[in-house]
């Protein structure tokens, strides 16, 4: 085997165009996730630590539990506009990033960090100009022994992330987008977002609460009836217990 697994650093990879990435700006992660059949959102434990929008290209890091040696090198190799995604095995015993690293990443134009593990210096994360997501917080610092890999497929928040994937994140969480389908997906996401905004504006303009309630009831009543739901006028507690 020519490659030594666990000690591989791929310095670069093919990135989608910035124009393609920008098409997702301002589109909620929930809208995109719905169009992707609700299969490509990171799990809930990957939480935002500030209000900055996350939008960029995944630059991946595979790190041993509690060790950030290769993550430091990733900060030097990542390009402006990248989002560093760290597979830290979900370990939360030691933090892999803190204020010093946040500051350095910001100066290099990195748009966000996503750590499937822990960070520290939460106040600095809140002040950061880039998006910061992580699984947990601990003051305990990391080891720097290695090994580790850069720009290989990783697991983060229950999703497989490849170098070059497009990441969109907001207060709800993060969705992972494959570049091959991003163009068509962006069109659908924009249409869905615009439709929802129009519906919200229509509801806000409604003066009759009764009309709004009737429309809502009619919509979901039709769905329930199609499923064969049976309505009863009164709940008999004994019926529920005995059956």
C-alpha cells in the first residue's frame, strides 16, 4: 500500500463555482432539507454558537478523538470561502478549537467551522465573524499527537461529507448539498422559499380568523380521511384502555 491510511493530507480538490454556492444564500436549511426528502440534514446536536449564516464549500478533517494536530494544518490549507468540517468521532471530552484558532481562521477568510466534537471559548465563538457549529463545549484542551487526515470523506452530525460539498446552515442546523445536483436543487429551493413567503404574507393579511381556521382544517381533514381516520364525538376512556 503506497498510501499510509491515517496520515494522508490532500492539499486541494475540485470546488463548485462561487456563483453556484451563492445561489443558496438566504435560503433556509429547512427548505433545502425538505426538497432533499429530509435525508441530508445534520443531527440536532450540531448546534450554532452564533447567528452568522453558514454558506460555503466543505474542507474536511478526520481527527482522532481529542486531538487537533491535523486541524491546525487544515487552517493553513483551507481557502477563503471554505467551511472546515471536522470529524472528531463525536468525542466531547476535549475541545478541538478555541479563540486562538477561531481568530486565525477568520483572518484567513474561512467562512465557518463545523466540529462533530467539542469547542471552547464560547464568548469568542459568539463574537466571531464566521459561523461556528459544534456538538458540545468543554474547557479541557486537546492533544496534538495525531494521526489524522485532510480532505477525505468524513462523518459529521450523521451525514457523510465529501470535500467540495456545499454546506448551508442557520439557526435550525446544517444541510449538506452534493455539487452535482446543486443547480437544480437551488431552483427548487428558491421556488419553495418564495411560495412559503407568499403564504405567510397572505395569512398575515387575512382579517378573518374563522376563514383561516376553516382553510387549515379543510386541508388536514382531507389528508386524515384519505388515511382512513375515523372520527368519534366523545372519548370513552374505558374503550381506550380495553382495546
